[in-house]
C-alpha cells in the first residue's frame, strides 16, 4: 500500500494550522514529522555503564548523553532525556548518598490491546498486514474476547473454545507451525514451491484431526445464569443467555415463551443531551463498549467515552472519563480542558 505522507514537505504543521481543526492538526503533525524523520539520519548517543561492588553485592548504573539529535530533532515522540553519570575510572570509591529500599511484586503479563496483539503477531511471523484487521474483528464478533478499557479479555466461550482446540488441534495453535506454513505459502506465491505438495502435507494430518475432533468434541453449551427477575409475559423465571452479540435476558420456558430483552447497565448519569433519560452502557456489533441514552431512538446521544455527569467549566459541554497509562483522566468532549490524572 502507498504510504500516507504530506503532499509537500514545505507544508509544515505551522503553515497548515489555520486550515485545520485541533484533531486534524494533531494528525497532520504526526504524519508530517514521522515522514520527515524517516528521511533523516539516526540519533547518536554516548552510553556509559558502571558496575559497583559493596559487601559482596553488585550494583549497576547506566547513563547516556545525546551526542547528535538526528531525526529526534523533528520527531519529538522519540525524545529521551540525558541520564548523566559522574566521571569515574576503574578502582574509584564512591559514597552512598541515599538508600531507598523498594519492594516490587511480580505482575502478570499485561493484557493485549489491538496494537500490542498485532505487534506480537508480526514478531512471531503469524498473519500478514491484510489479515490483521479481519482477525481482530472475527475474535470479537464470535465473542471469544471482549474489549474492556481498550484491552482484550477472554470470555467464557473463548476460554472453552481455546481449551478444546488445544486438545484436538495442537498444531493449529502452535505459533512456529503457523509461521512456517505461511512462509511456505509465500514460497508458493514466488514460484519456489508447488502448492499441491504444500497443501497435501498440511491437509493429510489435519483431516485426521478433524475426524478425531468430531468424535471427541462435545457441542459447546454455556450454562444459563439465573437473572433474578420474572418474565412479564408468562411469569416464569428469566435467565441470562449468551448470544452472538453477548449476554441477554430470555425466558426459561423457551421455546414455549420467546420473550427476550437486552441487559441494561445504567452508570448513574443523566443524559447530557435530552436531560431526561439515563446513560446506559451498550455494546456495538464488534463488542466494543459505548454509551447511549436510555430513551433511544427519541434521543440519539452516543459517546465512546464514559460521561461523568459534570459540565466543562470552560465551554459547558459534558466531561468524559478516559483511561490512560497513568490513571483515569477527565477531559472535555469538545475543547482542550482536562483535569489532573487520578492515580489508580
């Protein structure tokens, strides 16, 4: 695919600012600076490492100083601060100025976001740029995972499917096997391999695994959960079922009674548009959480970010809550107003 780039390097962000709104200018600045930086020489750093020994313990300090800025002069996102160390030579004695004992706990690996999952697929040689987007879409449409605060969390269905595939199709979930097969298909495309032989080598063992799975695999069934409410049509208890787009209420007498309704989760905020309905948490067909008015379709308010029930002191639009790496950030949905980060 052709790269996204400025039509002229001379159209700097400063010159284009008067023609673009705030978001457009941010995007153009990113594109322009990244493009110009890609044509510049690398930055050069002087690095220094000092190993210190005391009472049988080993300590290490690392320092660096920028010698030549290179592309960092333009691409500010890659800027790093100098970490200077004093002039030292082998055998020098150093004094302890401050001792700060810190306790650290081992944390589980962070959940994948869309970006980190694609990066991991690239690093392992699984998939191609044209297949990344459909892959992310498929695992959400089939409700194997759900996006929570922009991180993927496995669903009960996803965990069951994964465990069954691990048992019956171990090669399919083997990263090395998948990457090797894709390399072979690339060789077929380049005329280095015969496609019939490659497909035959894959299909013969795979067809046996499919036959074996049809015998061993049971039909996946997610148990219904009691909903704690009664059906307004027949009076029977309602249950929570798992459907294509997530969980919903259904009558326990199905198929005799086909009453169903969506599970509504209110967040305790009045709609900032109509000031009558309640803001409820909804999910898109791609299983992404968004927020809308309970009086829809009479009120069409919708937001990807969670409203907090307060207005911006600067422009009077509603404030929303955004999750950042450092904590929760309250920002205006319209202007550049933001409040201090609230650490988790």
